[in-house]
């Protein structure tokens, strides 16, 4: 294991060492989130880091007010160890997940415990910056602007990419440029970190949900569109420009329905909520029974999802795949129940463990959003999150 405080000799090794420090701090904080409090020796065992690396990281985080010594543990013999815990009251972070119709906002303390949540309708007038600024200002007034570590903004992607057809379903075009983070930071006076909703939802699952003890998994976000969150070695994978995981544009049938991206037969044309409404409206126009039409859509969507999941398993060999997103939990349950078995892949010997259903629902993306500033604050420099 590399020491998180090594002194590199070149620019390349400096960047590498910086990434190691970022990763090691996240590993340490995650261990404290799971266990509540641990001694320095226990942190070394739990994380696999050297005792010297643990000592250096803990000293840095205490100096920043992010962790604290919680006193000595009671012991029958010898000098009891000093326990380290997250300084929950050292600040808070705000996370907002928003699309064209709805928003979720979450304020969380440094331990990731939720202080307050709220949700509502997205603005109809398109004044997105003002709307987001008002949400921030309301939380800042209640909990103190000086204590806010930053704002995580999560919205459907991709970012800084124009499809040849219509905009991404559910996406706010004004928020699909990374420039929005700088504009919102200037308006609020707070650091802003931008992320796509699928990657943020995967992060939410890692910190709060089904993936707490997983290091390699894939998250399927089903909403107005379909996205994918990729986590490798406990870190979100974002790709060259932060747009990795556009699972909804995996081509299921090149002769299938036209997709707004310019291709045909993309997964999102079968699996998304917008596709469901389109198919149900067509069935209603033909005079078909509504319940029967929904069952038929679930069967088609499940078949398409099964094809896509097989590709994901063969590409990434994940520990598991988690299904979640903005779709109602009852609908996701029916969809998973009607998959009719997963196709053969490199994961086929894992049986039912190949797939899990998120219990966080739409909250997962907002929870992940609130974690972005906390993770950035617990590193020793720019975390390169969402940028």
C-alpha cells in the first residue's frame, strides 16, 4: 500500500501521490462512517494503510476540524487507545438533485447523517440559477453559510455534449454545461460541484445503501432517461469528460426505435419512464386495456434490460448491479421480478447476487450530491469531483 504522504519527484508522480492521498482519506472516512469510532491501530487494520499514513491523515483531518479524538476507550489492562471519530458538527453539505419537473435537496453533517430534506416542483419559468440560489440561501439561513462546506448539484447528463435530436429526456439544457457550477458558485458564494445523477446515485448507494460494503458495482438509474453509475475500487469512474455511464445509449437493436442521440434501438427507448408513457399512450390509442399494456411494456423493458446487463457484466465483472433511480419503487420491483432470468455472463455462477434493488429510491442521487462537498473537504487538495 502506498503511503498517502509520500514526496514524489516529478509532476506525474505528484499527481499520482495526490490521488493516493485523496483515496486514502476517503477510505479512512468511510471506515469511520461504518464503525462510528476507531483507534488509529484499528483504522490501519480496517483500511490496509500503514500506521504512519494513518497518523499523518488523522493529524491533517483533526487540524481541519473534520475528525476529532473522542477520548480513551475503557480497557481492563494497559493504556487504552484513543478513539477517532468524525466531527459531525464541524460543518454540513448541501446536495440538490433536479430535473425538468422535480427537485430533492438534502443537508447532511460531516458523518453523512441527514439534517434536513425537502422536495418540490422544478421552476416553470426556467430561472434555474435563481431557483437553485434560493434553495441554497434558505438552508444557509437555517444552518449557517459559514458552516457550509459546499453544494453538490446533480442533474441528468451528459454535460457539454449536443445530441443531433431532441434534448435528453428530463434534462435541463441550461444545467448540462459545466459552466453552471462556476455561475452558481459566484451567485451563492459557496463551492459548487456538478455531477450527473446516475454517478451521484451510485455514490449515494456506496455511502448509505446497498453498496456500503462493495468496491466494484454498476448502478442503473431509471428515470425519464436511463443512466449508469460505475464504481471501480470504491471510486466513481467518470471517463475522459465526466460522461461515462450513458447506459441508456447502449444499442439493444440497431433496427429499433429512433433515439434522440441519433442511433436506433438504444436501451432508453425501451426502459425509461418516457418510453413507458409513449408505449402506454400508443396502446390506449389502439383501445387496449391499460393494465395489459403496462404488463406488455414491463416484459419488453425487462428483455431489453437483461440484454444490457449482460454487456455490463461482461465488460466490468462487477460484484453486483444495483437497480434504482427516479422511477417508483413499485414499478422497479415489478420490472426486476419480470426479468425472467439473467442471461449467461462471466457472473452467471453468482445467481441471485448478480442483481440488487435500491431501497433509497430517488433520494440516492440527492444523498450522493450532499456527499460531494464532504468528500472534497476530506482531501488535501482539489478532489476533481464532477469536473
